[in-house]
């Protein structure tokens, strides 16, 4: 082959190289070109799922929540959006996470307050896959960063650890979380334990439902008190990579919020 022909051939190959590389990786430039698992979201329930995002892919989860509480003699109404969670598949069984509740508009008695919330950075790692009676087992590590508006920020970095488990049983599932967080209270930092138990069912190929209990339990003598909740909702898989959701919940004790309800969606590439 002449030198000129070799030059032309090398040029053509180099033009096709980016496409070839893209075809062998996910849309973020690494990982698997195709998603091999069904879509699993961490919204709309309190319980975080055990399944990380496939390497090289991105999943965005977002929504809106309305909160009402009439306890304590002062009415509380709160609107929160976009409740953004960005999940990035980094490696096999490991995802990176950015979470931000977003803009919060709050009316508490005669006081109106609005602004942006803190955000958190973290990761999810799956350590066991379900095998007979052995459940899916994962964990989340995250840090809340005090970047919110005055009056809405905690004012401190707050670390948290979440242990996640789940069983899939044909059309049904059961899952739960056990969480530990070092939170900044009104007067001092304290340890809060939280847990959840969720039951889910596929009603049809595209529609699902769930019911869930979750609770927050401050582990020390602080102003904050235990809160217990029950909630449920529905999901609609519009496509394999796009899901809509709806949820409603209420408090089970006097220190819990009376009512919360919201809707949202999740999309992945």
C-alpha cells in the first residue's frame, strides 16, 4: 500500500473512532451501552431502593410535595420543589448521588419564609444480590452540605449512613431501610435513627402501588421528638426509562406532620 493510501485509511478510521467508542460505552462516556435492568426509583416513598444505576448512565428523579400540619396551635403549610435527585452510574454496583430538596415556601402561623434548602452528596453501593432467602443488600453514605438559605439551612455538615435491603417476590416486593444521621439541632448536634418498611405490588405491567411505614427517632434528649408516618402511592411506567408517581401520607402521632402529598417523575438515559 502506498504511503498516500495509508494516510487516507488512517484518516477515515480516526473519523469513525469517536462513534466506535461511543457505541461501546454508556451515554456518559463509560460503562455499558445498554441498560440491562428494570428501572427502580428512590421516589416517591421514604425507602431507598437497593439497585444502583448502571455504569455510564444517569437517572434524574424530581417532584413536588405539599405539607400541612395543624398541631401545636400554629398552622404550617409548605411547598417544596423540585426535590431533585441525580444518580450517576460510576462503576458496577456503585452510583454517585446529588440530592437537593430545592425551593421551599413555608407559612408557619403568621410567619412566611421561603428560600433554598441544603443539598447532599453521596454514593450507593450494592454488596449482595438476592439469592433465595438472601436479600438484596446495599448501603448509602452521604453528607448534607449547609448551603441553604438562612432559616432553612442546618448550618452544619450532617453525615448519614443508610442500610438498605429488599426482597423481590414475583409481582410483590418488601423492602426497608435502617438509617443513622448526625443532625444539628436547635441547641446541639444529636444522633437520629430512622427506619422504614415498605410493601409494593405490580398491579399491571405498567402500574404499581406501595404502602409504607417510616419513623424518625432522635436518640438523645433533645427538642426533637419521635415521629411516625404511614404513606402510600402509585407509579406508572410510561416507558422503560420514564416513570410518573403519586403519593399521600399522614402522621401517626402528635409530633408528626399531619399530612403530606405530592407527585413527580423519574427519567434515565
